[in-house]
């Protein structure tokens, strides 16, 4: 939400108004409707959690690839075709792996 140009007092009033509206809406609901709304909210939160978890995992993986050089280093030597090790030079022909 964008609170630019609003005073602390206006923001507080706005929050109180929204809480009142929510309370009124909840009071009009039957217990079944309320339970359904809560279940829906919890489901949405779980989905958000899963999406966030995936984002963190992807970011961690990319960071690990970058720090280990896996993202830029070839898997095979461009000169002799031997599998590239973890070093910066080919273990077989000594050509720099870049
Ligand atoms: Zn080589």
C-alpha cells in the first residue's frame, strides 16, 4: 500500500476503518462462511509460502553456481574434449578452461 503524502494519523484512521469493515463483514457471516473464509486465507498463505520457498531455493542455487564458477565454466575441455575438473586448467592438456 502506498502511504505517501498521508500523515501517521490518517494512516491509523484508515487502518481502523478497514478493521471495522472487516469486523462488520465477519459478524454478518455464518460460522460456516467464516470457516470457509479462514480456510481460504490459510490456503493462500500456504501457497505464498511455497512460492517464496521456491524463490529462495532458486536464488540459493544460482548463488552457489556463480560462486563455484559452474555457470561460466565449460564441462569439457575445448581443446582435447576431456572432462573439465574443478581447476582452471585442463588436467589432460593444460589448456585454460574459460
Ligand atoms: Zn584438454
